[in-house]
């Protein structure tokens, strides 16, 4: 491993673990780094998988199937992102997502069974990795719960307000960075022109201020909206 | 512990763990069982929490806050359900859900820090509990991802179809058990009368067959719908 210097200890999964202990972890679990060429599949949908993967280098995209079996781009994965955990942890549930390399990608594959049973061998290191793993799951849970709450709003206005309130919470300030309109419409699952209209009318009513890549809700007017 | 005979080894978190090892697990992690009276709070929103809870007896409900700070009933928890894991695992994220006891409730509280570091002491038992814990998280992830996909559909018809397809997958048969119309409308985040109308028109078109507590999609017609 030492030949490659991939700075694995900088990955979120190894947060708090010194580089030397990361080496030990990899030796003890039998984890391997594999290379996937640009355009190739890192994981196929519905395929058996017994490893938790972490992207060490490169970028990949998640492809989700709709009910007709058509693949749609869901979201991108970068260095540090985990993949394959659902199919490794719940082999009994058919998993309908595939992952494709957008660049050449290096993936660290950790055998799930070895990870579970490495506690006695690795002690404190194991506790840290499990903590980081649970945190990653939990963070995903929180983001999904927020997305569900956003999509459960009856009007586009309420969707946008809740979306911005969550962003405020995460970014820790009232003026939040937002993606471009196309991406924003996708995240709110709405039509782009409907979104543009809604933003204009909220601006006119003084509920919302916007700039090129930011938005800010008028806290007083929003609180009085009910 | 042995005085109570609460059959803790039957809880999903201890699946595969013999009763004697469950006792060992509890001793090693310092887990405690606490009683909460009907109507009292098991967990308050935004409150510090360092334990993962498991309901051993009784029933509780999750209360989620909307953006005005109003509490709404989200869903119920029964024997075996976990609670508090998000706030224990991610103390840095403000957690806006409270949990209230609907009956007298017994909760097993496992200190999260002790759980993480019990690997060397508990060996195989620890691996099994971590496996069960990760599976519970993962199952929740899958259900939330399905809910997001359902709510992302543009029409109520597509929402209902996808909802039923997921039920088919989980229940392993075409004729699936469904909740009453009020609950179903809530799960699809739609108006009940709109749902009733949609169900009727799908029946008329031969896309859907229904009974008192079941629904069945016409697989051939659904596949041809696109």
C-alpha cells in the first residue's frame, strides 16, 4: 500500500484514524483498491455485492432505474463518497441503482463481513471507522428526511421556502448558496418555468431576495406568512 | 436483568445473538431499561442525547415539527423500533423530532460511545449487533428513497402505481395489503377525495383491482401504459 500514497487517512471514513492505523485496518480487513476506467460500471444494478466501496480518486455517477427500467442520472459521487453499502448490508433487497465512472476512478473496497468482525483485532480503530460509517448513514438519512418534507409540501412556494430554510440551517447563514435554476427545479421536482414565475412573485411580495448564485428569505415576512 | 424476562434476544437489534450473550452485551455497554408513562415524552426535540433507544414494550409516536414549530404526528413505533439514533450519532445536527409514549413504554437505552468501543470486549456479539444496527439504518434508507421516488412523480396516478409496485416487491405478491384510504392519502401526500377519484378511474380503465384492504395492479396494462 505504502507505494501509492493515496492519503487514505484523509477520507471521511477514516476521520480521526492516524495513517499508520489505516494501513493496519486495510491489512486486517483485506480491503483492496481497484481501478475502474472512465465510462465503465463500478457497480451494476441487481448484482451481488459483498463490499463497501469508497471513492479514493475520480468521479462517478449514480444511475437510478425508473419503473420502465430506464436509467436516469441521479447524482454524482466524488472522493470520499461511499458506494455499494446498501447491497452489501441488505443482500436480500433488490437494488436498482448502478454506478458508472465519469473519470478513471480508484475505489477502496472493504469486505463487509471482515469489517463487522474486525473489532477484536483492531480495537479503537474499529470503533472510529464504525462511528464514521454510522455518521455517513445518518447524514444521508437526515438529508432524505428533509427531501421528503420538501416534496410533501402542497405548493411550490412552500417547497422553496422549506428548501431554503434547510440550507440556512446547514450553511449557518441567511444568505444561502443555491445551484442554477435547472438544478434547483430538479431538486424541487418542479417545472423550471413554474419555478421562475414563483421566484418572481416572491420577490415582488418581498419574501425573497436573490442574486446570481444565492437566495435569502425575508425572515420577518416568512414568519408572518402562515 | 434476569428478573424481568423481557426476551430482549427477540428484538431485531439482537437477531442471531443468544440470550446469554445479550446479557453480556448489556453488562458490557452499561445499557439500562427505563420506564416512561403513557403521555410522557421519551425524547424531546433539540435535546442532547447520547443513547440509542430500543422499544422493549409499548407503543410510541414520533412528532415532527413543521417550520412554524407546530408538532404533527409522523408515525408510530412499536416493540423493536429504534429511537434517538440520529441525535446520538450526529449531536452537531439540530434534531427536530420528539417521541411521546402512547402507552406505558419500556425503553432499552444503549450508550452510543460504549457501543462503539465494545468490539474488543464482546467479539462476535458486537459484530452481530453492529450488523443488525447497520441493517436497520439501511432499511430506513431504502424506504425513504422509495418515498422520495413516489413523491417525485408528477401525477397522482404515477404515485399510486409506484407505491403499489414497491409494496409488491416487499410483500412478494401482486395482490398487496394496503392501509385505509385516509392513511393511504397521507402516505401519498394527496387529498383523500382526489385519491378516491383516481382509484375509481383506474378501476374503470382496468388498471387496478381493489378489495377492502388490498389492491392489485393489472401488470399487462400497467406495462403498456408508458
